[in-house]
């Protein structure tokens, strides 16, 4: 049994069809600030780096750092 933690950065855009499109990046730097991420998102939109089924990314919608703790409560016996 073990406990593990992980962090991801999830940036969410709006596409031309009005839907949300999320990009999740593992293990973000500890010193990230919102303005740095917003600048990167602006660049992604301006340079049209990604597209989606609903069209080009057109606007920033959300930025989150998600911290997850997993408690493994069962270890199967080894054979």
C-alpha cells in the first residue's frame, strides 16, 4: 500500500465552435504564475498552434493546477 501525489497544469481554451478544449501538462514548475501561462496561451492562439474538431482555438477559458493524492489501499498477493 502506498500514497502517491501528482500535479498537472490544465489550460482550457474556447474553440471556434464555442466548445471547451483542454490541454493537460504533467509536473508543472513550482514557480509558474498565471501571467506566464496566459502569455503562453495568447501565443498558442495567435500562432494557431493547435486546432480541434470544433475549429481553431479562439479564446482563453481557464487555467488550473490540479494536485492529486492517490491512496492505494490494496496490494494483491504475489504469486
